[in-house]
C-alpha cells in the first residue's frame, strides 16, 4: 500500500510541476507610422519576455538584424525595405514568426 501511495504522490507532483511550467509565447508587432516597428512579447502565464531573442529576416531567411526583448518585453526597430519576417525565439517549441505584411498601422 505504501509503495502505491508513493507512486501516486510522485505522479501527482510530476504532473503538477509540468502544468506549472507550461506557458505559451505571445508576441505582437505594430507599425508605429513613423518608419519603426514595435514588438511586444510575453508568455501566457504572465511572465516577462525580457531577454528573449528576436530576429528580423528577409524573404530568403537572411538576418537583417538581431537583438533581444528589453526589460519591458519590447523590441523596436526601423522598418526594413522589402519583405521581412520577425522571429520571436524563446527556445524550442516557443517560436513565433510574424510576416511583415501582417504588421500594419
């Protein structure tokens, strides 16, 4: 009986910790109308995206610029000419790609 109780306790703790760690990345970008783009990021559990890598790539996936989210979970950059994609990269399974054509005033 004690072995079964320990197994149930272990399974419960494992499942509880997995759900506590689960969070979905969130990122939105806005054309500020002054030639700049502002992206804001975060996670569904309310945690900050400060320090999360962000890249802007051209249509051939060549990097145009790279940086990271600020302390306020923001990243601002000059709007590139031509087609581009913003990549919010918070690690495996936590990437968001936003096509530049979807970023409008």
